[in-house]
C-alpha cells in the first residue's frame, strides 16, 4: 500500500513517465504555444524583455516551481514511509476491499501513464481540446 501511495504522489509531482508528467507537459506546451507569437528580443535589455512577456508565461514558471516543491514534499513522505521506523507498531485492520481499490487505482495510473492506454487517452484528450478551440 505504501508503494501505491508513493507512485500516486510521484504522479502528482509530475515525474516522467507517469500521467502527471504528461498533463504538466501539455499545460506548459500550451502556454508556450499561446505566447510564442510575442517577439523575444534582448536588444532593449533583459529587464524590459521580462516585463514585455505575457503574464501566462509566469504561470508556466509557477508550474515548474510547484512541481519542484511538491516533489520535495512527496520524497520526504516517501522517505518516512520506507526508511523510518514508526514510534509504535500497531496492527492494521484487514480491509480487503480497500486494498483491491487501491491496487486497481495503481494499475489504472500505470496503464494510463505509461501503458497501452496512454496513446488512447492522449487521442481522446486531443480531440476534446480541438473541439473546444
């Protein structure tokens, strides 16, 4: 169960090849595509170039900053889960349905992130994005 939780946390942080990486990559590539039409010239200086950038570019930078901060947090939780001993050893309640649900979510995360369903999901998402724009 700790392994499944750790995989889910890495997906939320956007670690490749999990599904969270693909979503963040598409988000940042959309930001770049939307703002690529602005001319980037450093002739006037770096400060004036940074001031002339569209505000959405800063959102793209915040995506990377958020990913780095969340990765640090999730790796710390993973370290505690796997390498530190708990202060007391309590016997966990046996919950087969909860374990089955968690394992099914893990299989789904891996299948949609790096497995055979990743291309199918990407096609569905691309068609939905084209329909909106």
